[in-house]
C-alpha cells in the first residue's frame, strides 16, 4: 500500500511537470493558425538595421513573422497606389513622412476610406550630405564647404583639368539617385534649384529657364542614376575616383559605409554638410487595404519595438539620428560619431529644412522627366 501511494505521488509530479512544460510551450512557441505575417516595405536606407532587428523581434515574438521588402521611397508610394506589388504590404516606411502624406492624398482621391490605421510614426532621422574623395574634394571645395555652384561649374567643364584638378583625373563625375524613384534624388534637385533661384521653392521655380537648364545638365551628366541611395553608395565605392567623384547621399549611409570605402579604395571619402540641408525622417504607417485587425495589432507591436531605446541605439550604430530623443549619439556603443570619420559632426552648424511638400516633389519629377 505504501509503495502504491509513492507511485501515485510520483505520477502526479510527472503529470504536473508535463502540464507546466506544455504551458511554457504554448507561451513561447508559435501556435498553428495564430501566427501573423507582417510585410514591411521600406526605403533601402533602412535595409541593414531592419534586417538585424528582424531576427531579434521574431525571437521575442514567435507568433509574428516579418517579411522585409525594399524599394525606392517614391516607388513605395507609386506601387501601393497603383496596386503593383505581388504581395500585400502591412507597413510602409518611406524615407520621409511627406511621402505618406502624398500617398494619403492620392489614395483619398479615388477611395472614401483612410489609407492608414493610425497616425504615422517616426522611426529614424538623417540629413542629406555631400561626399567626395578627399583629394578631389580639396580642389572642388577649397574652403571645406559644399557649394552647388562649384559642382555645376565642374559639370559644365566636364573634366578636372578645367577646374584646377590633375589632368590624369579625367572626367568630372557627379552622382545622384533618380528623382522619379528616390527621395534623395528629389531632395538633391530641390536644394539645387533653391540655390539657383536664391529663395523659397514654389511651382514658378520650375518654370525658371536657369532651373530648367540645370535639370538638363544634371540629367545629361548622371548616367543611369541608381534607384536608391544604398545602391548609389555601393557603386560610388566600387567605382572609386575617375568614375564617381562627388555624390549626394544620406548622412546615415555615408557614415555607415565609410570604412568599406577605406578598405575598397585604400582611402575614405570626405563628408560635407550642405547648408541648408533637408532633414528626412523615415516614417512608418500601417495600411488598411487588405490588412485585418489582428495583423494591424502585430504591426503595432513591431513599431513599438522599433521606438524603444535599445532598438533606436541600433539605428545610431548604422549612422541614423534617433527618433527617440533620449538616445545620445556619443554614448551608443560603436557609434560612428566616435570613429573620427572625415567631416562627420554631431551637431553641424547648418540650417535644417523640412522636406518639400507633395506639389514640389511633383514638379521635380515632372521637370526631370522632360529635361533633355
């Protein structure tokens, strides 16, 4: 009888342990039929930090699967409006919030419903900068300041010998992204047009003959402009001087890839802060079209995750300025602002403008397309 009671007690312990283990399994393992898939379409500038954070988020949230897609910021808008994706986006993260306002305006023109579940959320910040290989930057910008008129004169001259450079440097090659597909190309041409007219941008700016000539010059000079900033900088580094001399890119990606430039070309490029420049804030929105409430809640969880201090520090490590202002650029481990990158500044003494509105972006695209 005593042995029987011991056996029964042992069985109860085993059953209890089994229940506990089963409960833990239900808590931490994906439940078939309940897993949510969240498809994120982002500008390519966020590709590397999002891929790193994807793994961490899925480990912490096993019932949510993330799928990352990357497009140029203007492509994100156009493909969503025209329903040209072969997948159903859940979250859109173009390089700046103005793109989401454009999307909202265009969507509401043919639909009665709101396009987004919630107010769009800022994810990370950066600004437009210039870069140049150091030896050539010293010739083009002897005072260390980026100037649009100097770049324009170099493009008109066509080669370095015409502007004081060595004859064996060959042609002068400026690079920017395609303004019909990429946010950084649109910002570049907006700032350049603004410097040309010496005032604020409006629709009349793009009917100015000097601005029209500028667009034609740049379009003729930039052969097959890349569709995204990340692709542009990879090509800039791979080609090196003589094929790519000066470019406009985001500060974030310029900081992140400077070490790669040193390894590939044996020397880093110099960063030049534009004055004025444009601050661009990668902004996320959860779309309503074909996205149910459960998937939207999973998407909210991911956006909350991205805005936490630990994840914001990851963006800083990739050269972004945080959307969460409690994060200090200098104290983040492996911060690029602690690596003596040529030209990099924590607080550059420049004027930061907001991105142009939808109408100006439309004028930039229109003028680029018709430029010859």
